[in-house]
């Protein structure tokens, strides 16, 4: 049986997307995903751009993210994926 758009939206609402990027938020919201914008704090230290640059340079990046986030990045081989992109 083919899933309907309503079924897709219902399923997507069970999945959370966390972003502060307005375009990402809009695109996922339009597809029915639950989107949450986490509070920003100490952006100088916890800058996604800086963390990705550390990954590209082979520097210690894990100390700048929560342990749970580091585990997910490692599980998904995220550092290699960022390095393959070669830019932040």
C-alpha cells in the first residue's frame, strides 16, 4: 500500500530536527517535521563552523560538543564526511 502525504506528515512529526538555520527550519517544517531551535549560548566557543574546521584539520573537536553529540557524529563517521566535503 502506498503511503499518503498525510501518513508522511504524521510520521515526520515523530522525528525531531534541531536547527537555528532559517532555511533548514522552513524546509523541514514544510515537510511536516517537528523542528526545534535550541537556545544559542557561548557561540564563540561552540561555533559549528569552528567545530567543522577542527574536524577538517584533524584537531580535537569533541570537547566542543556534548558527549551524546560526539557519539552520534562518530557513529555516522561524521568527521570523515566533513573532511570529504573539505569546506565549512
